C-alpha cells in the first residue's frame, strides 16, 4: 500500500528514464518517447555540434593551406566557362573526390565525353559516399574543384557542354 500513494505523487520512474537513456545510447537514436497509462516520457540526447565541427575543421584548414590561391583564381576564370555549358552543382555539403580511391585514375578529365548518369565525382557527407552523376551526355569543359576539397551545397563542380 505504501507504493500506491507514492505512485500518484511521483509518477516518473527514474529507472525507466535511465533505461530509455540506455536504449538511446545502444541504438544511436537521438530521442525516444513512451506513453503509458496517461504518462508520457520523452528522453532526448543533446547533439553536441562541437565534436562534429572538430572533425570537419581539419579538412578546410588542410585545403586552405594546400592551395589558398586556387579557389580564388578559379572564381574569376570560371565565369566565362560557365556560360559555355551546363554547370553541374554540388547537391550537398561534403568533401569531393575526383577518383574512386587514392592513386586510381580520376572518374573524368577535362575533354572527356560522358554519358548521362555516368559517375563524375563522389561527395562524402556524414561518412557516406554519394556518387555525383552526369546530368546529361556531353563533354567535360572544365572541372572547378580539386580532389578532397570541401564543397558547399550548390557550389559549381564542373561544366558540361
């Protein structure tokens, strides 16, 4: 009987909350919500952006150190080339790779003829490799990015004529 009066006064079971938190950790979920007998409990992890930023920070630093003038020089020269063909833009933020693995041949080079749907680049986003296909058949007029360069959403990657 002693537990019955205590239940309405303190309906939250700390052990249940801890078990739900353990489930979040074990499964990699960011939040979980449980409802039972009119009691609703939601447990959510606070996603810390700082560690993710620390992992992402070395890539831009390495890129800036490796070739600080290349992107700046490419921007003014890219404008005339962009008018000569269709611009393939990055569909996501990530790191671009011009070849399937280090040391292998690039997917395409300037002057190559490509088929629609052919893989031109790979963008790594959140540890997932995403192939970037050619939107149409044509000739690669210009490649506007360097291997392992960080790219932004909508950033021009190549010009296809």
